[in-house]
C-alpha cells in the first residue's frame, strides 16, 4: 500500500512518462536526414539504408563501451563515423548532432503533464531521473525540478541502484522517503523498489504486470497521480 505520509520528494522519469518519445525521435531523425541531404549528401545516402545506419551505430557502441549510457555521444559518434565512411567532412558531426538534438527536445507534453508538474512542485522537491538525453531546460520545464539526474551524467542507468540513490541525495532525503514515478516496469518500478522507494507505475496502454514485486500504485494518467494527494 502506498504510504504518502513518509514521502519527502518525488522522482520522475521523463520519456514516455511526461511526453511520448517516439514522435520527437522521428521528427529529429527527419531533421537530421534533411540537413545531411543538403550538406553531406553521401552520408545522407548511406543513412537511407536502415541496416547500414544500425550497423554504424553498433560499431560505435562496440568500439566505445565507455559511451554505453551516453546517448548523445553515441549519436554524435555515429554521425561522425558515417561522415568518415562516406568520405565527407567529419567536422560536420557536431553541427549535424545539434540539428538532431534541437528537435529531440521539441517534445509535446501529455495534456496532464504540465498541470501535474505545477501541482507536485508546490508540494515536494522534484528530481528528473532518465536513461535518455532529454534536456529539461531546453524543453522549458526545468523550473519545476530541483535537480536532473541522467544516465549519461553518472555513467549508469536505471535500474542500477546508484542512479536512484543519486536522485534521493539530490533531493536531500533518504530513498525510503522518495516516491518514484515512471512508465517502465523494469527500469522504473523494479529499479526503484529495489532501492527501497515507493513507486507509481504510469500504465497508459493497459499493459499486464508480469513481475513478482508490484508497484505501490498504478495509474493510467498523471492526473490520477495528483488525485492521490490531498488538496
């Protein structure tokens, strides 16, 4: 059972919890492809083949295990390697990545997300916890958070206990005083439970829970999350 009386801080996943991620990624990929088509056409042609695009990315991951949790660096180095393979100017990689990254952070919040952030931020310190590379300042929601903890900052991602412990430390509370909210059953719920946190699973698509350990509460929307707290 969820015990709200001991909650001193809330940690929130970002992608697919506050906004749908794939529309933003698809838009960013399209913007990148368009830019490459204008300024690095041979690289753009190389990326037209999804298998080749995937193979280039996998080569980066194999050759740079240190970048495992840094999605921005993996993306940048994938572009750089593709430029090299295509015989074009690899120094264009940073500019091309910026084109991608601008669109990646042009997300469309779920309708309930902004009211939820406004509601919760007046009651608790909020900490963003993400395995992705979303930039809450670029997105325009940083004012609601006291901190943002990401896998690429720490070099470890959810469900590793260290990222949850770092989030609790950022809020200056014990893990047992944290409520973690997220959409991913394994990364968010099981990871936070393993750290002694309480959890709310955001299950918008009526997925079936298949794990032995269970979330303290399941909601279909963030509006339902707000309803758990007394006004």
